[in-house]
């Protein structure tokens, strides 16, 4: 698929999800290139009079949303969100996803879990039979790096510290991220439970129960699942 077609699918999925926002809602805004189309679409609706407030799943999203004219408030004071719209790296037909390509999975999971409805938006390449071709990102406390890498290895995964152009990648919380390749994951809930129980894991990118609906852009239009 060429990049322009993929972008068109992302944009269409994002706009379909943004159409579900109603006046007065507190909206969770995701992170990444697909979520960026949603932020632009929310900004356009705000400019024509939609009155909403938003919480951001990353510092980058907060900046982009404010630049689009959206009122962004801190999640700190809110136990619930009306609607969350966010991208995924991979997702299966049971809405079990890998997220965190942008390293924002810790905040994304808080907002997604707090949301009354959480819509995943994606281009058609993201829908897979079985998740695991993409790495599962794990945000860790620095002192637990070798300890967690060893456990990942025992679980059959291969971990690599994420880097970017500035050197070691740091999450919005200031922590490193281990990208862990497991290959096709036979039992995502079992893997998620083991990772959740490991001391030093701040959070990981397996989203198995948080997603309520999936809007996929396709060449034929947006396919809305659930
Ligand atoms: C960021 C995420 C993103 O939603 C995910 O990586 C998808 O990104 P994109 O829409 O750019 O493909 O989880 O942490």
C-alpha cells in the first residue's frame, strides 16, 4: 500500500470516530499519526462551535491539540472520560491490540481504561489474525532493565532498548522503553498477566480489554466494527 492511500484510510477512520463526539464530552485524544488526523478533525469541529474538553495521552498530543484550538485539561482531576479515540500498532478481530509505537502506552492505557467508550482507529494494514509481529513495548524503571530483559527472554521474547535520534528514548515519564519481540502471541492474556506482575514494569503495550470499537479505513470506506 502506498503511503498516501494509508494516510487516506487513517484520515477516514479518524473522521468517522470524531463524528461520534457530542457536545459537552470529555474526550481522550490518542498519540501517533492516526490520532493526529483525529486531533485535526476535532479541531475543525471546535472551530465551528463544538464545545468539548480533552485530555491528552502524551505531551506531544497536548501540544498538537492546543495548537488545533482544543481545550486540553489535566487528566489528574478526572476519574472518567466520555470517549477516547486512539490508534493501534496491531489489532485482531477480538480487539486485542499492541500499542506504544510512540512510547505513550502508559498514559494511553490510563485514558483508555477510564473511557466509557474507546474507539481504535487504524488503516487496514493494522488488522491482523494474530498480534505479535510488532514488538510489545514495555516502559520500565531503569534499575530493572536487565532483570526485565531476562524475564522477557525466559518468556521467549527478544528485547531491545528503544533509541531515537537523541540517544536513549525516554517516555513522557522519563523512563526507558524495552521493545520486546515475541512473534505471534499464542496467549495474549497470559503474557499480559506475567508482564503486569513483574516489578519494575511501569506499563506495557498489550491492550486486551480496553478497546470497545474499531474503525478501520479500507479502500471501500470505513469499516466500523461494534
Ligand atoms: C503511540 C501509539 C500509537 O497509537 C500507535 O503506535 C499507532 O501509531 P500510528 O497511528 O502512528 O501508526 O500507541 O504510543
